[in-house]
C-alpha cells in the first residue's frame, strides 16, 4: 500500500532545530501539500522522507516500512524537483525511459510504458525532440512523466511549478492534480504558494518555525484555522485580526471592546471560557456586510483607500482606535474615500483566539 508517514520527526542542524516533532500520515491517493513561509522546514521534511537528509529523531515510514536507515534509492520514491535535471543529449522519449533502465524490462515493455505515460502527460507529439526543443510547460510535464513511469511507492514534489509563468502554472496545477488523483499513490508536495496548495492538495500541512501548525483539507484550514498564524497565513486578502477585550458572554453573544467601540457579537459558546481577557477577533475581508446604520453588532470605520480588484473592490478602512480593517465588496458596491462605513461581521465567519493564539471552538 502506498503510504507515507512521519512520526515525531525532528531535524537538528547543530543547535538549530529545523523540524520539530513532525507527525503526518499521507494515505494512498492523497496529495498533501507542505505549506509555509520561507525557512519553516518544508524542504527539510521532504528531504527526510526521501532519505536525502537523516532525521535526528523520530520515524519515517513508507508503505508501512521504517525507512530511517535506508538510502534514497532503496526507498522506491519518485521525486520531482524545482530544477528538472533533464538529460540534454537524450530525446524526450529517452528521458522518460531513463528510470526504467534499472528495472530489466524488455524493449517492448519499456516502450509501452513510455507511450502510456507520454499519453497521460500529453507528450506523444514531442517524444523525438530534444529537451532544448520543447517549451517550459512540456519540460515540466516531462519531469512528471519521468517520475510516474516507474510505478514507485510514492511521489515527492519540491516546488514543482515555481519556474513556470503564472498562466502555465494555473493550467499545470489542474493537470498534475488530475494525473496524481488517477494514480492512487501517496504524494507530498512542498510549496510556499497557497493557491497551489489550495487547488492541488487533498490536505494541507501548514508549517511555521519547524512545527506543523495544522493539517486539514483546504476548506478546513481556511474555515477553521486552529491558531492566529494559520488564520493569517491562509486566505487573500489576509484575515483581519483585531485585538479586543472580552468582557462578558451571554445569550450566545460576546460583549467586546474592539476597534475603539463596544460591540455585541454572536459567538461560539466556548468563547465564554475566555472571559474576561484579551482576545483576538478574526474576520475575513469577505465576511462583512456593509449596512446603512450603526448597530450593536457593527464596526464603525472610515474608508481610506479603495483598491479595484476586477470583480471585487478592496477597501482599507480606519477604525476609531486607528486600526486598519480590510473589507472586500462586489465591484458594483460604490464606496468613496472618506465615507463612513458600518460593517457587520458574519458571526459564522468570526473567529475568537485566546491569549495563547489558539482558536476557541466547542
Ligand atoms: P524555502 O521555502 O525557503 O525553501 P523551507 O521551508 O523549505 O524554505 P528548509 O529548507 O527546510 O526551509 O530550511 C529550514 C531551516 O533549516 C532554515 O532556517 C534553513 O536555513 C535551515 N537549514 C536547512 N538546511 C540546512 C543545513 N544543511 N545546515 C544548516 N541549516 C539548514
């Protein structure tokens, strides 16, 4: 069975801890993206799975077998790197066939496998060309073709699309996802591009400072971030995170002082555990309705900067306490600079984080 599992995996470089107690299990047919800012330990985690880096402690288990001591070539993994490392003197077809050389296949079997993979990756037309005679997108597909031709235990991708331009990246995301879904293998993809993770992953593991902060489906990490970091990292424009004093809780509503005013906001009953204390209230820019009049559950703010974003408009608004609130409205909603806004947050999309930065939910 194609599975990848890491258990309490830690990597020290001298006294520096690059990855700390990472736990992750990837099932057959699943694509898990490791996502996080530069230097958070994504590549180091991937390299430990591949055997290119040795874990300081913890276990790396592939297809149910502990692999800690095995070199990369004995792990039966196919990797696709950011730099595809194609053989320039071999044709596209010969490049695809390279990984099969150690398998002892007959020429006919090898050719059949190459043709099958070339078809999946839409490369049949360019099989006889040299790598310098194909496009960037075709090179990318060739790198994937070479990885899937051998039927390995699992796949590891390190920033596979980072060299492609925006348009090509967009179409390749879909194509690679489709191919991977059809292969029933465990796959781990490293990326720092959240759009790539949100569109390609079955689940996303979000890392910060060597620690996996949350693992969940794209919907889960967006709709139910477990802490302030994940909340701020996922979603564009970024979630508003407003400091607040939680004063009381009753009738399903939290009484808070935030953005320079007193508000009563519907909240999860678990929020009552936090009171009274400082909390952070998280509201996504698309989770507001702008209403005509001030009310007990509306945040008053003044539009300061208006940024058209195509079908939508991003408004930067200033609250009474001087804080900035980002609000996204449909393009046809006309807002002028200086206009007074009354913003009603959707209670189902309002997140409360305690002083430790963790989300509070039942
Ligand atoms: P990026 O997105 O920039 O590639 P990353 O999340 O993949 O970043 P890693 O490459 O895993 O991050 O690095 C994690 C941390 O470990 C970084 O601070 C990096 O400087 C450090 N690091 C990586 N390799 C080594 C090494 N061989 N020796 C010492 N420190 C290292």
